[in-house]
């Protein structure tokens, strides 16, 4: 429009992909001027977009989930809760799931089978705490289990009415001795603490190492005292002793759990929940309430936000540049002969086919000076009548056949294949 010549590299169309980098290497200058940098940056962003999925991660977060049905702790009093039913298994597994999900262990207000369960402070009514005593008693493997129980009581590790369970081996030895006792003895309708002594050894012919624990109930909201009083602690420990033993070991020939105190706490917590929940898993009285849980949320890293910001900035910049160029073009076109404006708008090449049309216009073909882009399909590139190669209006020699292999009859029978 200003009647100035434009360098050919500035007349490049938009190059996508690796073409922009190849053009820079070939021309030794940026294609399209400073827009060449935008082309290269756009290519880099398109490559980076392939790795965008790694910047979007699913992370676990604490949430509230619908409760539905399950075991609901109430003021129900059960004298002898049972450990051989589904309620015991569910409340015990719930404690393990809560710990795995980053929640708390304890006596929960309500429990169900949701694997996402993660108890928060508000959902824990209290908990048993078992503290290991510093002295570990040791006995030769030939010592009888009754003698071990009696000596443990004499060392004040237990009360005076213990219950115990052990595995009797064929060689006359025993293993996996667990001793339990309540501070209430056989008295009922009273609160109680629990003492336990656990054989840490694995085999019957191992030296018996008895680790003792003192367990006490912590009632956070003063809701568990009446429930605890309703339990016949002596009869319940007698009934649950094999449950304690089975949970403390990993099977025949295995040592006691290295976290035996936590195992004792889980079982005693379960005892309170089963008793106060009436050993019933289908309670729907709190179906409209929620409980602590873990859900997944999409976490977008800052790198992705930065990448998105760059793309938005580029789009806005190019749009404003296009608007500015459009306005400038209109202003400049007012001072130029309208015939020139029409010619520039019509024949200035930009895209590939427009450059093809320009090549036709600059050829020696007659009447080709006003060829439009839509006329390109009527021309050919090859050998012309005068023997030179370039743009031509017809195939030459006429004998050339485009199907299959092209055999062009000439003085020296040139055979062109694969065209």
C-alpha cells in the first residue's frame, strides 16, 4: 500500500509444526518477521501440550460422604457383645481403613462399609489407650502356661482374675500365650480397665517373652460410661480371648504383632461399638447424615496454569495485531488508486496455491498474467515445447499417459517412472 517492496520471507504464510523451525534454518531469517517467533513458540507449546496430562493429577482430599445405613452407637446396653458376627468385622475394618485414609482410630459414632471412610475428630466419641509396661518378663520354653500366668500376676502385671489362651503344641510346649484381665473382676455394672500380657515369641521352643499392657478408656463426650458399665467385662474377655489371640499373630509360627498395643486398642474399641450399636449393621436412623471420608479431586499444577496463560496471551496479542493491521490497511488504502488496491488485494500471494498462481503469472505462458488461484489446476509443471522446464499450459509431449508409468516418446525415448 505504501508502494514499497516487501522482502519475500515477510510474505510467508503461517507455518505450523516443525515447518517454522525448518524455514528458519533454510532462509537464515525468521519467516514472517517477528511473527516467526510466534510460530516457533506455538510449535513448542503444541509439543508441550502432549505432556499436559502429566500436569493434571488426582489427589485424595478429606471430604464428607453420605452415611446411609450401618452401625450407630447409642445408649444401648449389651451385657455380652459378640465378636463372631459381621458387625465386629465391619467396625474393626473401619478403624484400619480410617488409619489408611489418614483418619483417626477410636470408637466412632456411626460405622458402615464405605472403603473411603476416614474418621475426623467430630466422629470419634472416645478411644481405648494401651500403654506398654517397661518390664518384659522372660521364661524358659519348658515353663508351663499356668506358671507363666501365675508369675505374671505376682509381678503385678495383671489383676487377680486373669483369663488366658495359648496354642498347645505336639511336643508339649505352648505358643502364642495371651493373658487378659479386667479391673472389675467379676463385678458388673461398673467401669473397668483392662490389662493384657502378650507372648512376643513365635515358636513353642522359644524363650517366652511376656509384654504387658495397661489399657484405659477415654470418654471424650461422656457418652461411653453407661455403655461400658453395661458390659460384663469378665465374661466378655473370656468369650473374646481367641479373638484377641487371632488378631495379635499372623498365623502359626509367627511372632506377635510389633504394634500389639494398637491391636489391643482396636479390639477394645470394637467391643464398645458392637455393644452400644446393638450388634446391628442396618440402622438407618442417620441415613441423611454424613461421615468423614477421602475423595479424589483434580489437582492442576502451576505449570499448566502458566502454559494456559501464555496461550491466552498469544491469542489476544494476535487478535489485537490483526485488528490493528486491518485498521491500518483501510487507512492506507484511502490514499492509493483503487485499481491498485484491488490488484494488491487480489494478486498478492500468501498461501501455497496463491504462490503457484503467481508462478504461472510470471511464466512465459501466453495470457497468464491475470491467472487467479482458482485457475492453477489448468496448468502443469514440466518440459515445454521449447525444451525447457517450467510452467506450461499443456502436457508435453502429448503422448504422455498419466496412468501407471509415464512413457514420454521423444527423440531419445526418455522413460519417466513413478510420476
